[in-house]
């Protein structure tokens, strides 16, 4: 196997091990995850015991297309009352490889977001730390250079470190002066509840320079609603007075291929499915939520040099669906939600320390796997 292919395969490893992160989704649904890539990368393949990996991820999206079910509500833009969400999210991931098979990760997101109706005189904004996640993960099979694939599973907990009751003082220019407004839950930094995280990362080497991957993450939230009254008008409806603390999920699959002519450069491509279910895995699902999902095609590239890795990708939505919430089903209604056309993702990661074995000839198995994606719905 060429040195270039060896570098690539290890770089592709980052694509294969996305850490579960707080909240996946799009636009009015939720979008608090940058899906930062982290984990074994560069020429070293699997992380060595005692090694650290630090990754900074960025996610941007602009949501403005409204959907009821999978039908776009084009009249919203024609009338001029569409809601526009802008999300900018930074994610810090720190991973420690405790043993050859097991590692621990802390993820801390920082959200900067805005929301405005096109016919509104004011814009609401939010900035702050999101919900922190601590995860432990391990490979099912002992990492070896002879292996052609592997599977990692992880479990963790999300903590409600982000504010779920951010308020802006706004002026609607109606002669009543400024007044406090509770921000929509789609741009609140936190969800208001604890969560249990489950993740899966897997890869299979197809050739010396091509790798297939499948990753999935799910955040289960046992709590029903938070304690923040959404608005004065919402207080009149006990079903949706409070925001629902909702589950989130992300699934990614695809193929990564090394470009032999450029050392350290590889291309990735595959589908991305992220969203919020109408019914939680654990507990009740009442309160106000906008369940739904988006399916995107996500081309990307990765460049590795030494112990550093840079990744860039963009997801183009090909299907969007705002499903019915539990209160919708109870009342016979069907709310809408705004989705983005594109999700822009980038990350930079580096690793250091560790007890490395003597250098070995690079092969596909050294480039095992570890990456992401989805948080987050």
C-alpha cells in the first residue's frame, strides 16, 4: 500500500467516528450540533493509549423554506411572512484514549443564532454555551493493523448546561415601547433537560484507498417539558404552554476515497439524515415541538498533515418533512417548520501525547475509524 493511501485511510477514520452531540436538525426544528469530526486520524490510525484529540467544529445554516409534511409552503415567501433562522455553531470536542479500545469524550457547543419573521420589525438573537455531553466509547474488536473494519459503540449523558429561557427586550414600534420576549426554542442554547446518548460508528475497507462508513447517534430525553412559558398567548393552551424536551438523531453513511496524486487529501460522499421524532424513546412527548427530518447528500474533503486534520463538507437537502407532533395529533392540526437548503460543516483537529508502538508499515487496518456527525437535529 502506498504512503498516500495510508495517510488517506487514517484521515478517513475521522469521518467514521462522529461524536454524539447536543441536538441535531434544521431550522425551526433544532440545530445545535456542528457534527464536528474527531478521533483517530492522520498516519497514526487508531489512537494510542494516553493520547488526546482536540477538535473544533463549525456549523452554519440559513433556514427559510417552510414545510407542512413534505410539502413546501411557497406562499409564505410570496406573502412575505416566512421565518428566517440563522445558526452559527462552534463545537469543542476533547477525546482521551484511556486504553487501546476505550476512550472518553467531552463535547461543549457554543451557539450564536438569530430568528426573524420577514414582516417583523425586530430580530431576536441568542448566544451562549449549549448542553455539554460526556461520552464513553469502545471498539468491539481489538484494534489491529490486520483488521479490515471495526465497530465502535458509545454511551453517555447530556447535561442541561445551556440556557433554555433566554429573553430579548424588543421594540415592535407599536407605540408600546420595549418589552421582554422569550426566544423561540429553535435558537435557545439549551434544551432544559438531561439526556442519554447512544452512538455507533463503523467502517469497512473496500480497497487500499477506499472505505465505506456508517455512523449513527441518538439522544434520548426522559423529561417531558421544561418550565419556561413560551409566550403570553401560549399560556392559554396547556398542551403547548411549555417547550417539549425532545429526542434527536443523526445517521450518516457513505464512501471515502483517497486522491493518490495529492498526499493527505481524500474525498467523501454519502447521505445524511437528521431530525427530531414526534414521540420520544423514553417518557412523554407533550409540550410544543416541531418534529421532522431532513435528508441531505453530503460531499466533502479532508486534508491531513502530520497530527492535524482539516475537514470541509456541505449537505444539500433533497427531502424535508415536518411531521405531526403529539399535540398536533390530539387536536387534528399540523404545524409547519422552516428548513435550510444547505448545511455547511467544517472542523480542525489535532492530537498529541500517547504511548505509541514502534512505527509500522501503513496499511488499511491502521486507518480504522472514528468520526461523525450529526448535533444535531
